[in-house]
C-alpha cells in the first residue's frame, strides 16, 4: 500500500463570528491543502494515481475559494453584505452552516474533492481499502505556516 500527497495553495479570507479574540475580525490567510491518497500501484502505470488528476482539484479550489471570503451563514456581517445595495458584482462569498475554521474547511474539502477525483478518475473508491483502486484518506489544511488541521475519513 502506498500513499501519495498533493499540495495546493490559495488565498482566502474568513471571520470566526464566535471567536473571543482577533479571529472575530475580517482577515485572510495563505491556505495550503495537502490531499493524501492511498492505494496499490496500478500495474500498467506504476502509480497509485497520476498527479495529473489533481489539476481538476486545483481548478475546483481556484474557482470556488481562491480570493474568496468564507463566512458562517448565520454571521450578521455576511447577512448585511448579502442585503447591501453596494454588494459588488462578482464578489466571491462562501457561506456554510458552521464556523470557517481549519477543521471544518478540511472536512468540507474532503467532501468536495473526493467527488472531483471520482468524476475525474473512475477508479477512485472510498469504501473498503482492499478494493482495487485508490482512495482519498485525508485532507490537511494549513491556515498559517505553522498551524494546521487534518480531517481523516475512516
């Protein structure tokens, strides 16, 4: 059994409305995600998964999250922005029913990216590890150079 990892970096802002300190302010980070895929080597290619397939993952992240701002959907600032007459056309706002912490972002990206990889390469499997193919097993999100959270699918 082998593991491969792919890192993808993007810029994104967020706010933690329930945070007691500085993170309650609007701010941004240079995020880094590390996607870990495990599986046996494909006999024809000698690979677990060609890194080429992560191009679709990078596209997904760039389109949805790069230079976006992430909010809890209950955040009063998010609600104010959505209702504002000054809401700029094309402003990338993402909202979710949870605080946009590194932990929650890691789980959200696992959910989204496993589907991107399944659609990109039909062999991706997320069931029993002995099945033929490979599977996304974890996503690690770095919010800063020294702080990260990992979601591991069991």
